[in-house]
């Protein structure tokens, strides 16, 4: 369980308030106009942006000031999710050992994860030699070995074509289900929301609204959301 | 986005910074303590101050003014050998000063090519010694540097602007006023300031082409007070003057000096639709040909003369060459130990402030630091015995500001791009260096190491203060041969030195680019 308790993010003139509880194992789509603070909300949850007021709790433990690496979260960014100078196997291995001193058991896990995302034959390659979709799969294989309780997606598949993006989203959803992780993803596409989100967090006007059931909200949006969806 | 400081340890960076500061400050304190303030500056000293400032102003002005047409020609023309010429423009930066001086002497000297041609035309011989010789050598070194930096400026103008200018059929004058002049106005002061600062602390050029009451730089005056009069007090006093002058100028120029890139992309010519007329073409061709000749003739002369001398080099030259390689290797090592943690420390900080630590090396002149350390070492040990290590150290300090300018932007970019990822993964400490920083910075490291090694191999500065008859580096040995009028052997040594400097640079740079994929 992830609790955003009267949380407030302030960056210059911009400010965003959030007060909600998210259940692990469910998937949340964060939608809203550009500049509304979707990415900032994710960055604050993950610990990259300081929280000005309020608290962030995971399973009752205050993690507001905790290092991003110790929050039990893994985040996929818009880009730079892989180190271009390391091999696919090394990139995945970093999810297990941040100093890459891999033991035999680690290697087995890595190979299993690569097999799961269909990249067994590419373990020794560098990301530059892979297609965009394959690169996303490498990042997902790392999410799999990390097996952290929360997975945050800040539009990591934005550069992929529609079919590939859907494929990746399905894979993410499968992986999240396999590891029992909660999913929080920023998206622009209502179709994506319908496809994998259980609930929707609408960010607008300096406020992240309490999550509501995805289908219901999309079918019957309140005025502000209706204006955004068009 | 990453507001949290990335987990690059501050401690090692602070230690490195403290070490650099201590090395320089210890020398400073020693110099201040020994400075003979009572006597004040004599007439000769004031003449040195005036000459130092004047030659630096002239060198900067002429280099920058000549660089404008050359850079413009290179920016808007495409021709075979353009890439090679631009690469060549990078050469003087790593070219040992004494080698270039020999080349310039061969072309512009008393019995050089120019005077021979002039003599046949009945012109009186021109002497290269004195103010114009010093300025000539400085222009030789800094015209290419200025050209490269200006070329960067030209390439920073978006190509769309030139397309637009082509559509509008703008005249060369209109295009200059609309696109090129605004860029030049931004870039020129920085380039000029950089060259001015470099020339302020010039020693080897003044040592070989200057001298006498009318053409002595402060740096040379320190050396003479030290070497000929063994007047430590006066040497120290002059060091203080040098520090105030060069240090003040360096700090003032800090905000103007442009970033030093790897020079990537400079060989990518832009398609241009303007300046197709005959006059413009004529101006460009003239600029390029003259610049190429100005660079190539002295270099070619060194190679040709050297080929004759290289086979009867005295044993001392080979020993000196070994010493030089040792000094260069040590410099690179010292630099790696100091520059990497320093760069890490600076890169995780907001812009400005911290970078000044690296510039201390530029502000404090090599001979000043050398003088300070001589004063410190002298009571304890024979300074000559430490001549090679001290030379390595000072050379590394001299290269530090350039190296930081090479490393820090790339490191900053790397941390910005991959900082969040390393944090979610919990990478820190040595793992962060090993897995992220070193591999990402490898091309820059190779380039920086090559630069440092080449500068160190070719340096003729502190070593001249410290060395005795047994210990010499190749540049010093070459200078001694020139002083003894053994020009054949000196030319051979020059060629050897040239090859060494280029080889050091080439090997390091190649190492950096090897497997530098993605």
C-alpha cells in the first residue's frame, strides 16, 4: 500500500497537491494536460523531486526522505533506461547487483528474465544493436529481476509505434501480475487507460485527484476530465 | 529533474581539490616569504611587465583578427583536404613550443626561406628576434586555436538560418550583419581573452625568440633572476607580479573562455547558398592558402631538417627523450588522480565557483610554482634531483584547467542522463565510477590524457629552472643544442620531439576512441 498523505510538491511557481492511497497489485493510470505535473508526481513518489509538505508511506512506513534506490520502487523513464556501453545482460544484472559482481544464481535469474521477454539470443549485445522495442524489453527484464513492489512508468514507450506500445503495455501488465507489483503509469492515450489501468488519477489544476475506476471515469467523465479528453 | 545529488563521493573530490590548492599555495607562500619587497620593481622589471602585456595584447588581437577570415572560409567552403586542414589546426596545441620555434626560425630566421627570397629581391634582412618574433610565434600557436573556436561558433549557427538566407538571396554583407556578426560578437571576446591569458605566461617563446632589455617577459625575467643572478628574492618578487597580472586576467577571463570540445563535428561542412561570387571565393581561397602555408611551412621545415639530423643524434638526446617520456607518463598519472575526482566534485555542483580551483593552475604561472617549490626544496635536498618529478607535477597542474573543461561538461551530461537510473538501481561509490563514469568518459579521458602527455613531453619551463647538466628533458636538451649552435643535432632532436608528442597524443586519443560505441 502506498499512501500519499497531504503531499505537496512545490517547484518555483508550480505546485501540486496529492492525498490518496494506492493498493499494491493494482494498476493506476496518471492522466492530465501537459504541464499539469504527471511526471513530477511520479518523480516525487520515486524520490527524485523533494516533497515540500506531507508524507509518503509505503505499507505504513514513512519513506518521504528515503533514497530512490531504497523505496521498493522501480521506475522506467522516457529515455536513458539502459546504459549504452554495457551489454544487455549487464544492464539487466544491475537490477540484482548495483556493482555488477554477479554470482551464478544471479546469472540464472538474468537468463530466465531475458527468456521471459524473448531476448535470450541478445544477451551479449549492446542496446545500440537492438530495436526500440527490444530495448524496452531489456528494461522490462530488469524490472522483472528487481521484483520490487511498485513499478512506475513515465511514458517509457512513447517513442514506439502504436502496435509495439500496446505489446509492451501488455507485457508490463503481465510482469506486474507475475511479481504482484502495483503499477503507476503516466499516459496520454485513453486507449491505454482502458487496456491496462484499473483506476485513473487525473492531474489538473495543481491537484492529483483521488483515483477512480478507469472505465467508469472514461465513460462518464467529470467536466474537467471531459475537457481534457475532448 | 534529478535534484538529489548523485552518489559520486565528495570526499575524494575535496581531497583532490585540497591537494591542488596546497601544491599551488605552498609555492605561493614560499614565494611571498622570499620576495624581496624592499627593492621594489626596477626599471628592467617594469619593462618586462610592459612587454609581457603588450606582446599578449598584440598576439591575441592579431590571432583573432586573422582567424576570422580563415574560420569563415572553412565554414563556408567544401574542398578536398578540408578535414585534414582542420585536424592540422589542432596540432599546434600539442606541438612542443621549441619545435615550432625551430620551424619558424627555418622559415622566418636570418638565413631562413623568407629572407633568402627577400635577399634575392634586394630587400634588407628581417630579424625574427624581439617583439615581432615573439608575437609571430604566438600567432603561429594561437591562430589555429582561435580558428577552431570560431569555427565552432560558425557551426553553432543553425543551418536553417543559412537556408533562409539563401532563400532571401541575402548579400554577403547582409548575411554577415544578420548572422555572422552577432555570433562573432559573442565568441570573439572569449577567444581573445583565452589567447591573452595563454600569452601572458609564455616562457619558451620568449626564452628562444625574445630576451634582452626590450623583449623580456616576466616569466623569462623570473628565470633569468633565478638562473643567472641566483637572486631568489627578485625571482620571488617577479613571481608575485606575474601572479597578480596573469591571475587577475585569468579570473577575469574565466567567464569569457569558451568550452573546449573534442572538435567532433567540425569536419562536417555545412551546405551554403551564399558567397558564391568571385570576390568572396577569392578572399576565402587566399585565407585558406595563406593559413595552410603559415602552418605547414615551419612544420615541413622541421621535418626536412630533422631527417638529416636524426641519424647523428648524440646519446644525451636519447637519454633526454627517455626522461621526457617518463615525465609525460607521470604527468598523465598525476592528472588522472587529481582530475577525475575533481571533475566528479565539480560536475555535481552548480555551475561556476568550483571550477576556479582548476584555473588556479592557469593563473599561477609554471615558473612561479617552480620557483616556490625550488625555495621549499632547496634547504632539504638538491632541487636538481627532483627536477623530473616536479616538472611532471607542474605540467599536470598546467593541463588541469584544460582537462577539467574537457571532462566536466561530459560528466555533467552523463550524470544528468543516467543519474536517475543509477539512483533507482542503487549504484554508488566505486561501482558508479567503474560502470558508468569511466566508460562514458573514455573518449574525453583519452583526449585529455593525450593532451596532457603531449604538453608534458614538449614542455620547456620548470625543467629549465631545476635541471643540472645530467638531468634534462628532450626540449631542454634541444634548447641546449640550439644554444651551442649545433643546429643539425637540434633539428634531429626537434623531429624526435615532434614524433614523440604526436605519438603520445595519438596513442591516448586512440585508446579513448577504441570501442567508444554508442
